[in-house]
C-alpha cells in the first residue's frame, strides 16, 4: 500500500517537473531561433508614402542567378586598328599598353537634334568595333561627353573607365573623337543571395540619399566595381542597382550594391575628370604623344579644355 | 493490481520524458542556414597575444638625471623592469597647474616614450587614484619622477607637449622612495652607462657615450598563410577573385576590397562607403579591438604613432625597435580608419621563431653619432635616435631567414633611417641609408 502511495507521489512530482521542463524548452527554442531576416516591403511602402516619395520606376524585374563576375582588361590588336583604319572618315591608334583605343573623325559627326537614345548607337555603330557589346550610359553635359557602358552577361558595367566607349562632343553638337576601353571575357566569381530592388530603395532611404518629396524614376540592374585601379589584373564586379532619384529638375544616380547594400553616389563629372582622364587616359595619351601620335595631341587638348573647370585644386 | 501496473508504466514514461527534455535542452541548437550560402569558415586568428594599452605603450628610454649628468641602465631590459616597478607605485594628489619656469631639480628620472600619447592613457598604465586628466588634447611623450629629499616623497610631473600645462602628483610610498634613492646612489656601477643630451633636435634625446657591441641574430620565422588573412579580411570569400599579379604576389579582390600579399607582408584597402552609426572610440581603441579580434599582435608590437585616423605599431625585439622600410614594411602594423571603418591595413606577416645564428657587431660610439647628427642640416627635425635592428630577409638553400642587425637609427618625419656616417670620416664598412 505504501509503495503505491510513493508511486502516486512520484507520478505527480514528475508531472510537475515535466511541465516545467517543457515550458523551458519552448522558451529556449524561441530564443535561439533567429528571426527571418526579411525587410518588410509593406513597411517600406508606408514609409515612402509618409515622406511623399513616389516610385515610378519598375521594381519588379527578375535579377540573374549569377551575381559576382570578374574580368581582366582586353588589349587591342594591330588587326583591329587596321580594321578601323579601313573605315572611311576615321583614323585610329592605340596606346602603348594597347588598352586604350583612340579614334579621330576626319569630318566631325553631327548629332541630329531630338535624337532618341537608340538612334545614337545606330549613328555611331558604323565607326566602332564591337558596338553590340556597348549600350548607352550617360551624356555628361558638364564635360560634353557621351558615354557607353560595356555589357557583360547581358548587363552593363556601370561607370568603369576600363569598359567604356567615350565620345567627345564639341560645342556644335559634333563628335570629333572617341576613345574605347574594354574588358575581356567575364568569369563568374560566385553568387550570393541578392536584395530586391525594393530593398535597395529602402537602403537609399535609410542613408538619406533619398529624401521627402523626391521621386525614384528608374531602377536598373548591372555591375559595378569600386576598385578600378589598373595594373593589378582582375577586376571584380558586384551586382548593383543603379537607382535614379529625381528632385524637381535634378536627377541623381546612385549605385547600390545588391548583395551588401553599400551605396555610392554617382559623381560622374568628378569620376570622369579625376579618375578617368587625369589619372588614366591622359597619362596614356601623353606617352602616345611622345611617340608622335597626332590623334593623341588633338585629344589631349580637347580633354584638357573640357576638364579644366572641374579639376580639383592641387593639394 | 491492474491500477498499480498502469501507475508504474506512467511513472516510467514520465521519467523517460523528463530525461528526454532535459537532454534536449542541453543540446538544443537552432538550425538556421547561413544568410549567404557561404562555405562555412572556421574562425581564424593569427595566433598573437591579446594586447592591452599598457602592452603597447612602453617607454624607449629611462634617464636618471643628477647634477646635470645623465645615465641609464645599459640593458634596456633593466629599464623596462624598472618601469614595471614604477607602474605599481601609487600616485596620489593629482592636480593640474600651469607650467612654471623650470626650476633646478636635484635628482629625477625621466621616462621617455617613442611618441606623444594622450595623458588619459596613463590612467590605465600607471597606478593612479583618480583620473589624470579629462582633457583629451593633453599629450605627453614623457614624464619625470623627482626625489624630494626633505619630505622623502616622489614628485611626478607630466608636462604637456605644447609645454603649457602640467599635471602633477605625489608618490608617498616609502619603499618606492627608497628604491629610487638607492638607484641614484649606484649610478656609477657597471650596469649603468653615461648619456649625453642631444640638443637642437625636435625633442630632448639622450645618447650613450660609450661604444657598444650588440648581437646580430638570424632567425627562422613563420609566415601567416595568405588564405587565413583572406578569411579575416573578406566577409564572403565566395565572391573574392584571386590572381597572381607577379611571381609570389597574390591579389585578392572584390568590388570594394583589395588585399595584396607579397614578400611576407600585406596591404589591404576597403573603399566601401558605409553609413554607420558613429561610435565615440579613439583610433587607438578601435584598432586595438580590431587587431585583438583576430589576434593580430604576432610579436612585441608597440605604439609608434597615430593621427586622427591612422595608427602605426612597430615590432620590438629585445626591447629594441625593428626597422625594415621596404614597400611591404615587415616591421610594422599600420591601420587607417574612416567613419569607424577600417579602410587600410598594412602589416608584416612575419613572426620570429628561433635563433639559428648570432654574431657580434660593434656599433659606432655615441660621440660619432653626436658628431654626424650635428653635421646634419635637419637636426631640428630629428624626433628620436635609437639603436634599432634592421630586419632583412635572407635566402639560402634551406629557405628564408630573418636577419636582425643592430645599428644606429634616427627618426625624421616619422620614418627611421640609419644615422649617416660623418662626412669627414672615410669609413666605408657600413651600409648607407636603407
């Protein structure tokens, strides 16, 4: 009889213990489970609404699986120069390191008024190698240059001096020269999960690059590399959204890394002036000029005239 | 009877479940996928010791002054031992005053550091009963302890680098007083050497008079693996491109970070622009945390100098600084910080192992050094004069070795170079500048 009592007592106490343990276990499970890292789209929409920011851009496009790519710079060959020189109306030469192609129009190429973007590439394509690989990037009115970006894996390499087709426009809307740089075949570097365009817009908002009353007018996907110093071989391009923000009449582009959310304002004029012209193209042109390349001399004076007002003060 | 069997069964089940639950609680680990499908990376570290401020800020000269004469311990190890003693002495009555004209002092010891540091750092280095200063712009590169024979106490003085203010304190301990007093009584003994003051330099520098001979060492060394460094510097090695830019020079790159490893050194940059919350940490504290996080102090590194956004540490061996001066500087760790983010990190990947060879080397006498420095036009720019080891990599059939060769070095514009031979002298047995 006593043994039966003890058993009942044990049953009761173990029951209590088990209930306690169960609660503890559930508690612990909740603590340890890392909440899904999901930026709430709804929340963002509300926030945009509150600040009266409109998103007129299409943000629902698919982004590719392959994300990071790398590539080394292409060197132009003598054959390509000959090919270009066979085209009427232009003279071509390449830099000493074969990485910069310079072309001069013997009679300037006029750009008709009211030209559509697509027509612009039609206009220049007879004079350019591999035009199919390039797409319109921007027309910088400070320097009056038209820039095309090289495409890789079907998407543009944004603002990269080593993958760029640059047309030099004079005051009469005529193209007098162009330069070209290219990167070679791309290899896939690795992929990682990407943020959606919406999240990228959220990043802009958090970083106060996007402010109240402004409008997001365009979002595109491409590749961008922040480190583009030459001579060190491979460049790595990160999957990047180019987001255009309009504030009244002014438009600004931002490059937002699609994997890590780093944001870089697209300071085009500064980039062209300092990094591209002063530190790279001009240096190459100077050494071409030493070899008595006439195209280089002309181009040097054109570029120097263009960048003169935007040069940073020497420290 | 039936009931009893059921109860037994129930009891067994309950005991069982309680065991299962207890066991489960101990072992429960949430299952979650890493955010990016990264190959999992083992935590890597460089195997150095965790360092504190007091390990990094150490004097490089301790000078005893009495009756206008200067002396030091011959062996820097002794000076360091003495400084360790001083660190224990209890400093009280701390007060701040305007600097008065130098009064002729009797016997005092001056403790000199390689670079100016904020006085507030000494709160953690010395044994103080209240904070030395709240002024973050109060920099010192030395302090002095004076014997006050009437009261039998020690008087401590920190003079600010701009020589405007002074923070003073007193050490009342009798044992401390006696220890210092006995040193002043034995300065003529063998373990001490006479020094002379180099005037006209950027700061007061004391140089031993006697000729010295030091040992050159050949060391085997370990070099940190490139892959380990990559895993520390890149959060997602999956997307890093690797290329060999020159034989033996490896370049790791992403769109915003670049790591170059060559000749046992590394140079890293990060150009990403982040909008991070500003934390109110000094560069020293930030870089200390950062380097400790991967156990990056792989030798006896000490603070060499810093600015608002950069900091440098120099390797020491046997209490002497080590100088390398190549493009990949193998004797320093250098960091730059921007917006609380590490933007530049250059460092040596060498850690010294065992000595395989030694040889004696006679150094020029202090007299010669004084002469050649005073002949120099830039005497006023000289920040320091020290015996230092020059680090070079030597190669033979069995591989690479580190050679440490002592020589006289001078520091000008924060960089160390060999003290030049005096012009009049036609000795030509030594190397020129390096």
